[in-house]
């Protein structure tokens, strides 16, 4: 991996765009467009005219959970980030230390058997590390229904580059749908955030279609750039059929976010056909594996940790992504989940 990017602190989007001035809405962000190494600069509201009738946007319907809950180990305060619920009822969690400024910092690993008293009286016990990569994420058992704990005492996960806590509604996209079992994403599928109902209606009016899929994202530590852990996903039958029809008709399949890429590529066979699927995916999309379905990608601007970069390079190639990141920095685009967005289209 040769692409290294240092994002100046002042380019971190500290609050949602609609809080930056009067008359602004979610779609008031900027849009960088890459077609190979050719780059152009736009407002996100121009998206409908940058796409074509017959294009298909694959969108993630996972809602964002209030996945951060305060607690105590002994007399020490901690914050628990709830990541993913396992099939056995345990939860993958990350323990973090309050940083004194309303956010958290990475915490040294705790031993198995560590008990956390959560807000509201629930008790959490660490049982074993999630896997052999380290001891950031642990499988834990909780004495109460976790979704109830999150509803009553949780808040959205946020990191130190943001200015203040936001209501959970600031972390829901227009595509978010409640899950029947209460499941959702620990962190917002943020590429969909700039869309408004008005924008969706305009895209549909122009002949752009939408294929909903679901992938519940786990926590992505701001400090540790591991490949993604296994995550739950669903590609429903109507979306699988629509993707096939659009591809057969010569339309472009454009994923809204890396989570949508991971879901739809997980449901694609070696023949490139997407079939209805549900379960867990541990797929890491790399240039070597390539993409079988996705022609383009709309994504936020994030520090280029390895797995994110590999996926972008699988879609567009290293030269295009390197040029795009260079232009984003030169153009003073804003980064992270409340920031500007990057549309990668085929040449």
C-alpha cells in the first residue's frame, strides 16, 4: 500500500452540514467526481444530472443504533461501544476510556472476566477476545436485553474530531428502516447521509432506480485500522433481481457506501450473478479479488486505512483513487461522516 494521506485537523467535519449555516440541508455538501484520473468538482445537489436514466443505486437500509453506553469497572469510568450481536446472544464490544471532552480514547486491553456495571444497572462480563487480531473487541454477556439498554441509556458513537454529541436522528440516513429484531449499525452507513427525500424523488423522476440491501456495521475504531470483522447482511430477492436486470440492460450499478459494496459483492457468485442471501459476511474486497457487480461507488472521505483503500482500488484502480484523494485535499474538502462525498464512476 503506497498511498498515504494525512488529513489536516481543520478538514475534519466537526458538525453536520445543516448546522453550519442558515438554509443548509443534508444535501448541501460538496461532491468530488472521479472518472479514472479525471476529477471534477460539484455540489451534491448536482448528483441527479451526473447519473443517467437506467443507473441503479444500491443503498444500505441499516439504522444507526445508540451504541455507546457509559459504565464503571470498579471505580473507573468506561464507555462501552456495542458492535455486533452474535448468534449465541453475546455481543462484540469495545471498552474505551472517557477523554474528559465528551468523547473517548482507546483503552488498554482488559482481562477475561472483567465486569462492567452499565448505566441502568445492567452488568456486562468480558468472556474472550473476538479473534486473534488483538484485544480491542471482546465477546461479552450482558444481564439485560441490550437493545433496551441502548434505547434507554445509549448515545451515538462519536470520535474526538466531532464537536459535540448529536441526537441519534443526525446519524440516521433517509434510507434507514427499523429492523424487525431491533438490530442496526454501531456506526452510521455515512455515504447515504447527504440524500434527502427531495433528492431521492428527483433521482427517481430522472430514471435512476434504488436497490435496498442491509449490512449492519460494527465499530471501526478511530485508532486501529483492522480489516472489517464479520457483519450481518441481507440482499433481498427483489434487489437481487433488479441488479441483474439493470446489468443485463446496460445500466450502471453504483453502490452508496462501502457497506453496500460489501453486501452486494457477498451475494454475487463467481458468475457475477447476485442472488438473494442473508447471513454473515467476512468478505474483504481487494484489487486481487476485484468487484463482480459494482461499476461505481459513492463514498465519504475517510482516512485511507487499508481495507477501505483496497475496496476503492478494486472499484477504480490505484491511480484514480490517489488522484481523487490528492484533489480532495487540495480542494479543502471536509472529511469523516459529516463531511463531503466522492463519486467514483467508470471512465
